[in-house]
C-alpha cells in the first residue's frame, strides 16, 4: 500500500509519537503485533505491512 506524503502525514499525526522511529527515507511504526516499515518511494510512502 502507498500513500501520498500528505495522507501519510495525516495518518502519522493520529499516532502516539513514542511508537514511531524515523531514519532518512524510512519510518517504522512499532505496533503491538509487529513493526510496520514505511519506505519513501518518490513522493509517496509505501509499506507491505498487513
């Protein structure tokens, strides 16, 4: 799944900041079941998390 940068920013704003780790081009959301890795692909953010 991919989201525009604007949609991804809105999604992230709904989450507590203490479960988010960032590095250049990658954002990891540390969820209860498993981590979700989002990668920057051009102007979109994509993950294969389900």
